[in-house]
């Protein structure tokens, strides 16, 4: 080593010798007792989210003591927790010149524990060595107005992390008093000395053994060294309160044995119905002081509790209870809010029926009554049922559901539930919700799907009123609405008479049975219950023969019709209000029974490889259609339907039958598919029925849905409706039975075709459509035009049907029509615009003026040409002498335009000529349409229009009219007079005499005397005709004496 150098130094760090050794001793009050307790011993105790024992029983955290008390009325004090302390956390730095002071006010405390320490305690030398250090603190209490040092603490040693220590002070002064922590060591002013001090907390201690009656608690003691500077959090996995449950209920198996007698027994249960019963009836923390057990409908809760316990698919291939309650209520809330949380989770609503608090659940149930036009109040507008619909913005198709996930440390998780079909149709509409008491992903999914399906499927609300006799239900009941206006046919009324022997019911209105399918009629039996029976036949529209007559069906009871093509309309009553006039206003919302099956079987999560166990029958398919088409000479049918996919792996059974000549149905084909479409090929002509039903993985079949279709030439139109218009006629054919596969072929003729076989060669083909508008200026009012229409489909065509019609003959309407048509033209706009003398014509292509013969002729021509179009305007002013030396004068404006090789001309001219017959003046017009408009006050309606060979006027005054034919308006005309003298009138009022040689009178009334000079011949005579005939009977001598008595036969001919 060279001269002048020194020996090097390696920095040295002393060992940390200050370590906190604190014993955490805490009692956590868990719940109102009693409770069932920890689910699995110390595995259910978590400190800083770590269980004390792992799933195999190995120790994760050592040195832990746990004491549990269930919360009985009489329970022993927890061992090792003889004192009770209330800790107040400070965490405040204590500086040399700023003591920290607090005031104690608790009257019952026996001792105080001070917890304090340093953030770090180390001193670094100039050579880099890190050595121990020390700091001094004083714990002082104010006594008799002065500060007294209770503890003089010196912390000496080395630590690079937080170090805490505790001291306990006894013999406390009277309350209130102040305490303080004071630092006696000056604060460090350099980074080489780290000695910040802090007052962590103080604890008020009461030396007493407490039992904590009716409080479930857990006492925990653990060495805090295992957690360093972390605050120790505690979590417990417990089974909750011991509830009052039905005496016939086994909470472990969720089974109900026998008939419940209404008594209860104590047991742990997470059935939400009995959790709600506990909240409503418990006098300490529930509503028991306001509601007694008799004030709550336990029977309704019993049914709801069974509903909650039913097993449904969990989404992973297994099953779970439909609804459970694993809720931890930690804050005081309004009773109604808590009640609403429980009820919303159970799909029900609370109802006070005047005597008890009962509950109405939204689940499939039997209807209790049928309402139709015959048993509701009929308003003045004749519409007893008033409907309203939810707004589209209120129909959510995606829900974010918050729930507690046990597999994620019991943290809040979010389950996204979507209806992809609704999103594709309406766009995404998201809402959020909290699933109350939910610790199952499947239950969270069902809660969100229930909200979506309720808002998408149950969109209608109905309001109507009934009298006191018609009030047959309470809020929550399911009712049926048979609304004739909604269905378009008669679907409900009253039974006028019942014949049990012939099984015949006489209804108060006519009904029509469909050609196929089973029709049911809903009646009310003697017990007041609705009963549905099959309708076998209908006679005279009102006499209905049924399969059986239920017992007790009375006259004037209510009936409702259930057709195979008309979905039963069910509603759930939500309110009943009494009106001022003694009637009751009812509000009900739409009820879709299959919603439950859709929701309960709608959860499918990753890992579900075995399919879903489903105990619910699949609902019937909907919107079943059959579309017939032809391909290469063979006929085929494409069937389509849709259905809620209630289970994984659902399939559909199809059955196709054809009607035989004897009326029976014969099987054509069967099929099974998992899709919602299927195609049948190579079908023969005939009438078919297609039946489709859903089948789940367990072989359970849903209700069948059927559709009828036919493969045959279409039926002939039953009638052709012709609607007159201005220069047009609209033809709308109608079938006797609607067939969506049929269109119509339209042919048109201005003359009647006597041989219908000549239509295709004589008439003009218009096209194929559902209706046709024949519009042209050639369709003139007052003329007959003929339409020939036939039905067409993929199989063939029907025979032609003739219809004759006319265009509108409304003269005033035509003038309004022409007003609009003329107003669209440039000429009309030019005529109706005020002349501006200063305006030039920038669009003139060429102006050529010729002046000849000393100004006796002026000709102006404007012309323009664009490709295949040309237009010329020529104005002529001429005075000339003809060869006979006669003077003639004329003025004319002529317009002509060439378009697509055709010449169009319009013009007006005026002239005076010297003719052999004398002087003649005339004005001539050449145009397709001639109109005269009086522009006064901005009027644009023409007073008359000439078009084609017809003139249209509104009012005409004539002194004399000679016409071979006179026809009034209307189709057919109300009045007509033909050249042969035939007079036709719909209504004639003749005040003078009538002289007729022959004729026919129908429905004639003779008010005064009538003299018939000839013979009167009558087929039937009503009234009295009397003819008197006098004739004597033969007489014979009497038996006793000589008195004669009438005896014998007299014949009288009248």
C-alpha cells in the first residue's frame, strides 16, 4: 500500500432486538342468539382472510384460542376473557414539544391500557454503522388539577420496523379526567437518527365476567407477532339463527312430512320464508311487539317455504334449493325496507288483507275467476277492459347482479345475465340489482333472469270495474280475461240454461268453433271453482254440447272460451279499490305461467357437462308456422317455431298427419330435432296437421302446439271488394278462410267478358299481389270496369271471379283532385305568380322574331333541345288577305314537345274569318286537360275541368237538358233513366197519381181505402174475412110430446 493511505472501514449493523409481543384478545358479538355456530370448527375462523386450519386440518395460524357462545338466554362467560375492554385507536405521532391529550368519561372502567411505541429506532454513524438508540416517554394522568406521571418509559434497543408496547394504569381518578402521552427525548433533526414515537391506542378495561345473554359471540386470542404491523381482521363462517320452523319440517333434508298442524319447533334453517317469519314475530329485534304470531299468515309462508325448498338446476349439472337466505343484517333499517328485501327475493309481495299480513307469490297457480263483458261494469265507450303497456325503456334485457361469492373470500361478485335475442332486437338495456341473502351463483342468475323475463313477457296492465257480486278474488289471485274486443270473437258471457241430461248449455251469445283443434269452455261449479270442459258441438250458435256438465253449474253463471288458436289471457290482481258508486276498480298485471320454468332452468355455467336435471315440464312451443313451397315438381313444407329453452339438450318431437277421405287423420311422418326449424319433403296433395312439442332430457313432454295447412290449389276468392277512387279503382279480394300462403292474380277489362275462359286472351294482366290499384286517366267516372281475380299459390290457381266497379262519381271531389294535380304543374305556378316587369328570362335558349309584309305578321319562336328531347314555343300574330280578297286576323300560342319519339301539343288560338257563311269568330284550345280557375282571394280550386271526353263541374244551372241517359252518383247509382224509358230509383216519393199497366210491388202498405175491381188472389191472408151463410137444420118429432127438435146434417160451402 502506498505512502499516505489509511486502512478501510466496513459498515456494521447491529441486530434488531426490539420485537412487539402483543396478545390480541377480542370478543366479537356476531348476532342475536341463539345461532347454530361455526360450520366446520376452526376451519370456519379466518384471521386476515386465512383460516386457522386448512381443509386437511393442518394449522395455518398457531397460538390461537377461540371460544364460542351460541347466544342463549343463560350461557357461561367465555373463559380467558375475564375483562372487557373498549379500545380507542389513535395512531398519532408524539413530538417533543406537543404532548397528546385525551379525556376519559366512562364511569365504569377499572383500568386503562396505553399502547405506544416507535416507528423505527436506529442511529447511523458517520462511518455507516447502524446502532441501537433510545427514547423516553411519559404516561401522565391529571389529578387534582395537575399532571402526575404514572409511567416513565424508556424504549432502548434497535428496530427498523414498528415496535409497540403496553402499560396498564390502575387507581384511576374520578371521571372525567384527562390523560396524555409526552415525549421527553428531543425530536430527530437528521436522517441518521430515526426515533419517531407514536401513541397507538388506549383501552378502557372493565374487570367483570360477562355472560352476554342472547348474543352469539366469538372470543379470539392470538399472538400479533404472526401478523407484523397488520391490523388483524376476523371473519367467521357460521350457521345463523335458530328459528321457529314448522314441526313437520326437516331443515337438513328440506322435507315436509304429513300435514302441518300449525305448531313450530326451534331449528336452524336458511329457508327465507322462516327467516322472514322470525323477523316479523320476534319481540326483541323484529316486529313482534307490533305483530303477534296471529297477525302473520303462517299458512301462506308455509306454501312459500315449500316453494323455496324445491330443487332446481344450479347451472353446473347439479341441483340446489330454489331460494335460500344467507343474509347478515348489521344495520338498523325501516321494517318495510327489510320486508321488501325478503319478499322480492321470494318473488312475492306483502298484502294486508284487513286481518293479517299475508303474502302473494308470483308463481303459476290456478285461476280463481273469469271476467268477460257480461260480469264487469260497461262504460259509456263500450270498452270495459282498458289496457296499458310498459315503456320500452323499462324493459331491460341485461342485468348486473351483485351477490356474495363464497369461493372468492365471501367478497361481492357480479353476475351478468342477458337475453341475447332481446338485445339483438331492441339494443342493449342494462340495469343493476343486489341479490338479497344470495351466496349462490345460480340463485343470482335466476334473480336477474326473473327481472328480465318479467319486464319482457309481462308488459300489459288491465283496468276494469265490477259490482259487488262480481268481486270474486283478492289481490294476488290469478284471473282470466275473456275480452271479445281483444280476441275479435265472442269469448265469454253468461250461461242461460243448463241441461245436464243432454250435456247442453245455452249461452247468451253465439260462438263459432274452429275447424280443428280442441275447444274448451270454462264454467263455475257449485263450489265456486272454475272448471274447464271440452266443447263437442255447437247448434244454432248458442247451444253447446260439452263432454260433461260439472256439478252445480247454474243458470246465469259465467262462461269463458279457450280456443286452440287463442292463448289464454291470465292476469294477476295487484289492487282493488272501492269507487264512490259502489263498484270496485281492479288493476291486474299480465301473468305468464311459463316464466317460472324459463327462469329456474335458465342457468348454464362452464363445467356443466352432464346437462341440467329438470323437474319442470317444458312449456309449449310458440309461433308455430308451416310454409308450403314447390321444388322440381314436389311439394315440401318448412316448419318454424320458437320456445324458451328451459333445459340444456331440449329437443322437439314433430308429428305430421293428413286428413283421409273418411275424415280421420293418418300419420304421414314423425321427426325429432334440436333445432327450431324442420323441412318435410315429397308431400302429396291434402289437408295436413303438424304437431310439435318440446321434450327435455328426462323425457318429459310439454303441451303440444298444432298448425293446419293444405297442399292444394287455393280456394276461389269469396268476394272482391272494389273501392272507388279518383280515376282509379282498388280491388281487394277476400277468402272465406284466411290463408297466408295465397296471393291473387288480377286481370282488367273495359268490357264484360261473357265467356270466362277467354279472360287470359281478352283481358289485360295487371299482376299478382294481395290487392291491386288500377289507376289511369282512362278510368272514367260513370263507366263500368271489370276485374277478373283468381287465387294462386305454389300448387296452382283457382277459378276466376268477376267483379264490376266504377271510379268515384263525386264531382266536387274531382275538382279538389284536379286542384292538387293542376297545382303541381309549372304552368299553374307561372299563372298564379304575380308578373315582375323587371325580370328577364335567363333560361330562353333562342328567340327569333320575324316581321314580314310591312308588320302584318309577327312570329316569335323559343326552342331548346337536349339529346332526345326538344321543346318549341311559338307565338303568332297575323293579319292577312286571302285569295278571295277577304281580310282574316288571328292570334295563336302553340307549344309542342318531342319526348321519346312522340309529339305532344298544347295551344290556344283566337281568330276572325270571312267565310262563305259570313263573318265567324272563334277561340280554340288544344290540350289533354282544360281547367278554369277564378284566382280571386288566392283561390286555386277550378270551377270546371275538362279531361278526355268528360267535363267535371260542381254546380250547374240549365234551362233545358236533353240527355239520352241520366245517372246519379253512387255505386250502384241511386237513380237512373235509360233511353228505353226504364226508371230505376232506390227511393221515390210520388205525391201525384201513378198510372201503371203492370208491375210488381214488394212490402206495400195501403194507408187508406183501396178498390180492387178485378179478382184478388192471395197466397196468405192475415186478418179476418167473414161471410154469413144461413141454412136450417132438419127437424124431427120429439120423444116426449109433439115438440120438434133439430136433428141431422147441414153442409155449408164457403
